C-alpha cells in the first residue's frame, strides 16, 4: 500500500512509500481509508515542532470502509462505511479509564501520533473505536468527526452549554467554527469572535448559520460582544485560538460567575491572566483536551441530523500523491485540507 511516512525526526522527513499491507490483529479492523484530513498537529509534526518516533504514518482524522476483521471482532461488517476514534490503546484499568476518561490514560497511544495513522491506503485500528458513518455523511465530512468530537468535548461535556445562554467562541478556526455550531445546536446565542483580519472566517461563520461575529480589536464590536443578553456579560467563552491576548480578551467578556473553557493550545507561550478579575468576578477556568468516546457518538448524531455541517469548512482537497502541496496549504491559516485516498 501507499503511505505517507515520517521517516526522520526534525523538520521534513516525509516520504510517500510503498509498504506491506497492515494485518488486523485481535480486536482490530483494517480500514481502507477514503478521506483523511490534515490538522495543525500533522503540520507541527511535519515541521518538527511536535516530536514523534519515526518511522510513523501520520493522520488521525479519517474515514473509509472496513476492509478486514481481526480475530474476535464482532458488530462490524466488511464494506461498512466508518470513521474512528483516535485511541490506539489504553490500559483499561486506571482511574481515568474506569471513569470513561480514557483520553487521560497515562498509557494511551494514539493513531497517527504514536502508532501508524490514516495518511495511507490501509490502517489497522481498534474495532472498539469504530463508528458507522451515517448514510448522509460523505467520507470527507466523516473525516472531520474527530475535530467535531473535540468541539463536543469542550461545548457539551466541559462547558455544559445550555439553551438560552450567551456563548462567545474565540478563534474562528476549524475547532472554533465547529464549537460554535455545536453551541447553536444546544440552543445558545452564539457569537464568533476573532480579529479584523478574520473577515473571511466571519463570512464562513455566517454561512454556517452563526449571524453574530465580533472583531475583538474593534472596541465597538468587542463591547457589543461583552454586553450579553442583559448587559452583564456572557455566560461562557470557548477559547479555541490559544493566543495569549485572545485568552485575556475572552476572560473580559464574561459576566460574574461565567466560565472560560480553554481548548486551544498556547504553543508553549506564557499566558498572563488577570487573577484579580477571575477572583472578583468568581470566574471558572476549565480546560478541555481532546475527546472521549462519548463525544464521537454525540458528534455523529449532530451531523446525521444536520444540526452541524462540517463540510463547508473543508477548503482544499488533494490526492495522496500531492501530499507536499497539501501540507503547504494546511500550514496557511483559514484552511482545512482533506486528502482523498482513492483505491487503486
Ligand atoms: Zn487533529
Ligand atoms: Zn488507563
């Protein structure tokens, strides 16, 4: 099979190689990949900013069909259209695993970052993490189930956004616009916030059914976003940018008793937080990292019922052979790139 392999540490070292087909081990299935999306993590790995242990096939946002079943696998059929969670293995015994928080398991390994992933024609994955794709979801959209599950973790499980709440999503990237759609689906009044230079992203937000946007570097728009339904401020900020100044700006939008859910990574930068503001307003800071199996079920339900439409976020599609152009494009802000992996 053809596979895009990180063959050396540091920047670069990506090669499209012919490798032996993977075999489904006990409890595994082999997926024939049809679509795999690039995310920031893949770009950072390619640039050497996130270290992995080569050789490694990248790609953790994928969809395809079941090509083979390993020993002991039931409940999945060959030919079924599927997407997958990204856990490759967890211990199953630690306090986190027993609580359903297997994304926090210290022994966790993950598809595309610690074990071989989906930028390949075939990939062996745990059958337990497989989800059937609804009939009305194409493979490219199905590949975006993983980032949608990350948004679900933040909005549904960590923020517990309720109908009627004022929510501001800071950062109009892929996760931000997915989180905004999830919050709308929960019945919240949602504003997508960014900077003036995010104009094209604001247009995309409006296309996705989120009419309210705010450039936080325009005082009038920032003050309007900070007003909330009754002039007191907003209930919840979902911070997806990871930019220190945006985190600070997000905190200042909150009403007393409000909460900020941090889902974006700051990339190692120090983030100054006005702790007196946090204390005086009794704010809650919550972190949201990755996703749990529950988030995939909620995500697919939202897509099947068309309450969330990830499709319009896809800005570019490339064949696997054009991976170099795909990675160059994915490194530019405001893009979401999908590799179409066509069977030979
Ligand atoms: Zn990702
Ligand atoms: Zn565990």
